[in-house]
C-alpha cells in the first residue's frame, strides 16, 4: 500500500482503533509467533471486533439517528461518514481474516488436529454424524418457521443461528431459523481421533432433516451483534436502588437493536432484504465470511495440543520482587522506602500479603479501596471480607458501570456488604476508574497512611497477562491526598483541588498540560525539553493540542500507545518531533507512565508519574482517575529504564508514520523484545536474591 502523508495532525478515533485491531491480526499472521498463540490472536481479533461493534458502532448508530450533523470534533466526520468508513475498512479486512484462519488450520492439521466439514469426510463418518445428529442434537433444537402464526424470533447477541429459505409444497417461500447453541450439546463434535466438526456446520448440513415438510432452497449461518452502549446515568431514577437499576440495565442491553449481521455464505438478495427488514438494519451492516463466524472454539483445540510445548510461548511465571522480604512485615518494609511492582514480571503476592496483613493487624484502623474489575475468585475480596469481620472499617467503592463486568461486580458488592463492609457505587455522571488503596494504621498516638496506587485492576488473573505498575508508599502527603479522594467519593463529589496526586476529572488534564508547558519553557530557554508518554489510547484533543505545541517548539515527545492514537506524528511543521510506537505482543500493554523532563537537564526537575488514566477525554474529564508522582530517585531511574527499553523495542513494536499506518521497526540494533527483556530481568533479579 502506498503511503499518503496526512496533512492533518488528527486521525479519526474509530479508524485508529481498527488499525490497532489489525495489529492484533498481524500477530496471528506472524510465523515467529508459536502456532497455538497465533490461534489466540485470531480469536482476540474477533472478540475485539465484537465489542467494537457493540459499543462504538452502537454509539455511532444512535448518534446518526439522533443528531446526523454532529461531528467527531477532530476530523469533522459525521456519524454516518464514520460508519461508512468503518464498514469499508472491516469488509476489506475480512478476506485477510479468513486467509489467516485457513493458514492456521492447515498448520494445525499437520499437528494431528482436523476441523472438517462434509466435503472432506468419508461416507462412513457422514453416516455416523447423521446418527449423532438425529439422537443428540435434533431433539434439543427449536426450529422456527416465520409466518403469520409464528413471528420472527428474537436473535440473541453473538449467538450463531442456521437460517434457511424454505419452499412449501404449494411453492411459497418461508424463512426457517434454528439456534445452534442450546447449551446441551458441545460446539465441537467429535468425528474421530483428533477430528472435529462445528455443531453449526452439522446443523446446517442436516436442515432437510429438521424441516421435513419443506424444500430447503438456500441456507446460511447467521450471527448478529447488538448495541450494548447504554448510558446508565442518563436513565437512572434516584428513587430506586442503584444495584437493582444496574441489573435491569444488564437485562436491557441483551435486547438492544442489532448493529451488525454476519453470514457464512451469500444468500439471495431478497432473502437478505427480508433479514434486514426483520432486524431493522441497513444492508451496509451485513458482512460475509467464508470461515467460522465465531473463533472461540480454538481454545479447545489448543487444549488437545498442550503436550506440544513448542506450539506455545515458553512458560513464564511472575517472579518474586527483590524489593520485598517474605520474612518481614510488608507494611514495615513500605514504611522504610517506596516499593514498585511491575506486573506480570513481578508477582502480585506482596500486594495481596499487604492486604492480608492489614486485615489481621490490630493496629490497622481502616482499609479503603476502589474496585473496577476483580477476578472471579478474588483474593482481594477475601482479604477485605476478613478485615471487616475482624472489626476494621472497610470502605469499598465498587464501580457497577465497569462495562461487561457489571454482573460480577454486583455479586461482589453483595458479598462485601454481607461481611460488614461499607459499599458505595461512585458518583453521578462519572465512572470511578482509579486504582487506589489506602490503609490507615495507628502507630503510637499518630495515624499513618500506607497507600497503593496502580495502573491496573486489582485482579490476580490479569496481573499475569497485562503489564501494569503498582506503587506502595508510606508517604504521608500521598496518603492525605488519597484520603481526600475517598472523602469526596463518599460525599458523591469530585476532588476540586489535589496536592501532589493528580486526580481527574478536575485536577489531571490541566495539571498534565501545565507540566508540558514547563517543558516548552525549558526548550524556549535553550534547554532540552522532553515528554515521554506510555498509555493505551490517545484521543483527548486538549492534550493532543498541547503535545503539538510542544513539538512545534522543539520539545522531543516519545509515545508508546498500544491502541487508539488520534495524534499523527511526523506531519511537517506540526508534529516533526513526535515519535509514536505501538507494542502488541504476548502481554497486553496496560501500564501508564508520564515523564516530563530529562535527568541530564536536572535530576530534580525530571517528573515521572504512573496513572490509571489514558490520554482520552473519557479518562481525563469524565472519570475519577489518579496519577501519582514517583518520588524515590531509584524508582524514577527504574521507570525511565522501563520506558527506554520499550522505545528501543524492535521486535514487537510498530512505528506510526505520517500516513497514519504502522510498520514493524527494522534496524541494525541488537534484537530487543521489551516484554521478554523485562521477564529476563525479573528472573535474574529473583535468582540473585535467593
């Protein structure tokens, strides 16, 4: 593809996200990635796209219908223009997605695992499958024939259905629909040793055995995606219990309007028109695939190949941090010096030990914590429950609006309340996305604060899969600032003025802009201004404008942005001094780091923060987020080293050009896979401290 230089410094958010997901698909294509891991990336690509349609496309469809002239504010595209561009981009990538799947299944076949259809099985196998269908599937499926007496059935979100064009004996056409997932029979049907067939392919083949009174003229597998974008705050009635209200929201989401129809084969135009009419969607929302509509079954295929370790990433286990001794009190060690954990390279165990210790420590007065997403079997919840049962004051903010985790969080909120914890649900109009834990301990005649501030959720599972940072400190100013956050949350207010912590929605965006201004001033005074940013996404126009201003003044801006990036580097006269890379690899890059200044200029003037907030408007002005300064010089050096290693990555990193596209970094420098480098470091440090 020939690059065309973008003259604007901005890119549309939705198209930027699609390019990120294509980088995920690239990992499925990459022969350097172990085969079974490539299957994982192919499945992630699809699940990512599902959520994109449910949330982002759903929101755009609503916007198109409610305010068709409103634009995105960066590229001045209306909702319809964005939807048209999304449709074109997604449709163009489908052949590539299908080709990736075909290549992977050929390679899986070489490992003794086959996924077959009726074109590549023996007659004997076909007869056995027919017998299996008649005995184990047919009795449990519920066929629908749409007509005057039987309305079009409700199609569940992301469920595969077999659809058939049926002809009556009198020559009239009907539409038959069968759900292919009843929960009774497995998705993968065993055909023979290491040989499987998808249940939906089996059902589709034997449709004549279901609709025996009709002739099957055409058939296809179909799957719809429903809008899941609901604004709970806009609908909330303050006269009802908020938890009960969120349960109703979850139920409502399952019934929202379709925003995408996927088909496994081309049907007659009039049949597609009928489906679109029943589903009330445009033809532009219809997509055709040659390969399975849902790739989640690949994980079962992986299970069959677990003994072939060469098909998977080498085993890596989070290592014990050398910063902690397991033979001493965690709180005592934090009192001596600030501690920093880097997941998944360091184990989350010290943090869990801190909670367990606080739960049983007679001198601990209270534990306050914000929970956004937690594990299904959460040790964090267990520690908080134990603390409450031991008579501690336990305050937990459970964010019930954590999208797609609402049901899990509702369950945990009930468990916490039953144990005696005080549970609150945030403040109207804002999600609480901060990762904040405050332990208050009575030491002599004083109360001392022990604060943990992180970039990721309190989730033991994702702590093994996501890269995140966790600061644990006894700095009393940080503790007082954290206490102020909790006091405001309890009152249903936002922090109006913070101390050394930066706290959104009112004390983060403006503070970051001021820190960038400091670097602009250094540059204009003849020094070397510098800004280093590592986040998941960038779309906040206020901060992007400030970064453009910094670039134009000569400040060097380095950015590691995994996903959405609406800022385009290298635009002549605008963003010449901005470099942007994206790292997509074995672990999901989730840590947020803000760096202002170079230590070579003045070690004291270099300011480094870790944060829960991306550079997105939803984070900076629509959520409660917390960024903390790293004050310990050794930890600042460590974080700078982390950032520099990521900027030097030439294995998993792609660099964004002024075309808006990303390309793998190729240079003559020694190979640097930053994620593997960090794990090697963690293993070496753990071994040297045994």
